[in-house]
C-alpha cells in the first residue's frame, strides 16, 4: 500500500517484479506466451496498452482489463454474478478465473506482501509475473519482440539510442513533478505537503507548455516514449486530477493551449492512444476512491475537445 511520510507527503512504493524478456533469459520472446492485465483507469497500465498497439503486438500479447473500482481487495475482475463488478468494458480473468488481481500475485509468489498493482505482464507457461513496472514493460515491448513483428512495427523505436539522454532528462522531472505529482497532491495529508506538490505540478506543466509551443512532440517531430509517459497523465487531468485531486489551479483545456493541441492530436489521429482511453473507467476509477458518496461527475463535457 502507498504510505505518507511524517510531513504528510505521499510516497509511492516500488514495484517488485522486475524481470525482462530476452532470447537467452528466463522469459524468451514468444507469440501468445504473455498476457497483460491492465486497468483503463490507471495511467501506468495504459502506457503499456498504447505501446502494445504502437508496436503491433496485439496478436502476440493478449490483455484483460479489470473493473475500475479499487476496493479493499484491490482490482476486481468482471463477474456477472456480482453487480459491483459488472462494469462495461471489464472482463473476467481468462486464465484462472481469478476474482481479483491479488490472486495472480499470490499465484506467482505465495508469501507476497507488496501491493497488488497493474499493469501485470504475465507468463502463461511458467504461471508467474514477469514484470509489474510500467516504465520497464514499455521498453520490453519496444524491442523484445521485434523479430516476430512486421518490418514497419519492428522499425518503430520509441527509445532510440540517439535520443535516450534527452528522453531520460525529460523523464527525470516529468515523473516526480507531473506523473507522480498529481498523486502527491491528491494523497497529501497536510496542507504544506499538498501545496508543495501542486505548485511543483504546475511548474512542470508550465515547462511542458513551453516545449510544446514550438515542438510537435516533446522531442521535436518524433513521437517517443516521453510522449506516451506524459500523455496518460494529461488525458486524465481534466476529468480526474483537476477536481478530485485538488489540482485546480488551471485545467489543460483552458490553461495550456499547446498541451491541449498535442493531447487532442494524439487522441484523434492515433488509435493507439484513443483505443486505450475509456473516460467512463477513468472517472469511475478515481471517484470510487476517497469519495464516501461514490458519485461520479458528469463533466467535463466533452471528455476531450474535438480536434
């Protein structure tokens, strides 16, 4: 579970399954061997869905979306006999009929005592978790299966060697200020910790706005991993973080024209981004937490503005 420091600031626990997929390793690249468990409401999980589609991995790696209601037992799977878990777009666990994602963690490691997060990259042969860290899974998807892909998908490189220093430099401040910054604001337990987080968050958005005011993407005219990592937070900002996480200094659509243009272009012109985004799951997922009434807001309307 996530914890807070003595000063009230939010601290995200580290992921614990950190293996990779490689030819001579424990987990070699194979068609239909691996399965991805995700939540459409979770930005970390949808990073992996976007890269899965960008790289043409749909026929190589299957996936299952969970119910977007994170309860005491964690993420549940769809169960037609349970009204609470019959959310549209969610699916049952096709491999083991699990009731919750936590069942997979215990199947992989009987004495597991960490958090039951998504995404989960699962090995169907060894019946275990390969990796549950999204930043590593998207890099696995970027290169590990290239020999199984059509040339146009194998050639796509979201983390090219010549741009890695710049991508790493972006990630080093975008993650703490923005990706995790929204959580540091929303889950802060003191006013001081909240204000520090939210001001850092908007300082990050201001820097991104400056970059995108002259660039098509974060690194010029080339789509990279950095765009994927940032986009999943940006698309959730107005529907969830702006209100529920008290990140309401400015919205994306009314406060950041360059970010909004970049956001809309990727959504409306690249199906990898659009198909991974379900606003009903996003709003249900966030507003079902720390919200005694459980009421999910209708707005903003529209969910995303037209291109």
